[in-house]
């Protein structure tokens, strides 16, 4: 029995885990590009996730957390890794006290969390308005805007470690930085605790509307994208540098550096991951040549150019 056959036999009989094989990620990423993964796992509970990770590690099979695929570029050749979605089993929201502390599962979509906050008149997370993705992904990249970031409201995270154990990080243990949360290697964010404040629904709704209007004015909404492609370099903006380099609106195939915001790459219909990667490389080379600035990716790139 080959390693792949042995792994498949072990995974398909796990309790509390749904498995699909050889899944194309085109429909699971916001860019709508990318090849297949070996399997897509959907744990329904913590025990299922722990067992699945244990099996993958035992077989030395790579894996990654898919989230909502909104900050992810999968190469055309796909990946032999397993993708894990936490949406099915880790989407709970729980009040911890009457003062505004809540516990939130990592698989919850950000727009659902924001609707909960509006309903419960809890303020502090308005800055996620219009940000796609899940809580787990937003924590890992310390998602945010000028109006705030996850570090401002997160007071604890619960992790699944690579050895199957659990670890709770809080306070000074949470090492947030610009678009990053430093975590143990191969750990998985399971849930987070947020410290929010009681407010009026009208006040929260007004802040959400203002932020959404700003996003619609400045960012491409109607075409598939993965949000900001590059991190802003210290003291500057990636979009400004790319536009100043004369690349705004340039296309490779059906991939285009957005005419609305140069730090966005959009899929105009039939783009391939290779088209997007070509624009990424062009932007990095041109900005480095013109301004001496090395643009660092904000999105995550996984997979191979060829399906091997």
C-alpha cells in the first residue's frame, strides 16, 4: 500500500471529520484561481480536528488552514497538502460576561461576527466591516485598517499545537505586529476572546456604514481579489509605489493591477494563478528598481507551478 493510499484509508474513516478528495480550490478562494489539493477536511469538532492533524503528522503529510481563502493564492499546479476548513465545527459565539467580553470560534466569518456585534450593541470590531474572511485568518494576519486592528480587541487565543495539545495565550503572550500574530509553528487558532464595549446600535451602524462607503470608494468590489497584495512598507503605501511606478491598470492575461487601487490584483474572468504571480513579480521588480523598496507579500502563496 502506498503512503497516499494508507493516508486516504486512515482519513476517510475518522469520526467527526468530513473529507473530499482532490478538490479544486478555484471555488474556495476569493481570487477564483488555483489547482487542486489532495483533500479538503472539515472537522466537526475539536476531537475530529485533533485526530485528523495527528494522522497527517504521523504520515508526514503537509496541511494548511484554508479559512475563507480570502488571503490566499493557490498556484495552478495545486498542492499535495491537505486543506482544513474550520467553518463547520468552530463557528460558535459565546458571551463571557455582561461587560462585552465574547468568545468566538476561528471558523466564523467576519461579516457574521459583525452582525452579532451590531445585534448585541457591542463596539470595537467595526473596523472589520468589508474585510472578507474568517476570525482565525484575521487573527493570524492581525487584520485591520486605519480604524483599528485585531490586536486592539483580542485578549486571548486558544491554539491547537502540532503535538495535539492545547495552549491558551493571553496578554503579553500575544505577540501582535503589523499584519502578523506570532504563533508556534504549525499551530491552529481554534478560538479567540475579544474585549468589546457596550454602545448603541445606531452608533455602531453609523461607523460600519462610513467604513463600508470608504472601502467602496477606494477599493475594487465587483471583481474577485484577495485584498491588499503587499504589506505597506514603513512610512509609505504599497499602492502609491505601484501606481508611481506606472503599473496601475496593467494586465497579464485576465489578471490586472486594479485601476481603482494599485495594491489590489483582480481577476477579470479567466485569470490563472501564473498571471497573478507575473504581476506580483513585475510590481516587486519595478518598485525595487524605481524606489529601492522591497515589497513584501501580505497574501499567502501555496502550491506548485505544476501538479506534482
